[in-house]
């Protein structure tokens, strides 16, 4: 049977160890994972079955830490994470396991992501309900959840204020009111809203 010939703490990551089998590096584990496997010790034999399981665990842990770095950069939707993992050529079983682990550890929640997205857009740019729904759809958020989150976090007053801001910003860039209205409509605002705000600002 294979023999564990060395276990070394990693210099760049002291929370992980490198495990050597028969004199060669074979896989890595976190310190806590190593503690769970009492039979993985220097000069101890290891079964082929356990070795295979530990290599899978090592691969999973490395993949999980990479995914965590994406979530730390900014919140992500489940669709975004699955897309990233498919690009890395992971199979569906590996992707499902990673996504489930992220959800279990509270790193992945589509409602939390949608709330973050809507509030971010509301606070940093002029947007509309339709625009927000389209953006959330692109992020894989289903229509019912998108509607729920928008209704809770982006009310009529928010949308009207957003429209006023965009109208005032773009008013001088169009030589006719009709062209301005068409532009605003392309951003997801309803013509009835646009006409109402235009009349208000023209008075």
C-alpha cells in the first residue's frame, strides 16, 4: 500500500499542509481536515480508496477557495457562479457540490444578491423598474424573485426621482423633446411617466 512519507506546513498558507506519498507530493489538506483523518500520519500506510477520497477532497477544497475569492470581490448570483465553474470545465456533479457548499455556508443567496444589486443601482445610477428586471434576468434571477425584490427596494418615488435625474442630465443633448422621450423610453421608463415628469419640469 502507499505510504505517507511526509506532511509539510505550506509556507505561503500555514493553514494548509502538503502530503507526500511514497516520497512525492500528492495532495493538500487544511489543518482541520488533516485532524479529521487520524490515519494520515507520517510513515503510515494509506489505502488506495482513502487516497482517492483525499485527493478528491483536496481538489474540492482548492476549487471552493477559488470560488470564495469571487464572492469576496462582490456578491454573485447562483447563475454567475455556475457559469464561472462551467468555464473552468468542471462537471455538473462538481458544480452542484460547490454551489450547495456555498449556500450552506451562507455565501450564496439569490435574494440577497438581488437586493444588493437593486440598492447598488438605485444609489449609483439613474435606472427604471424595467431596466432592473432586465439586469436581474441577465444574472439568472427569476422573474418572481426580481419583482418581489424590486417592489421592496425600489418604489414609485425612487423611479420618478431616477427619471428626473436622467431627464435633467440628458435634456440639453437632444434637439427635440420627442428624441429625448425616445431615449428615456429606451432606458425602461414608461411614456406616461416621461410625459408627466416632462410637464412637471417644464412648468
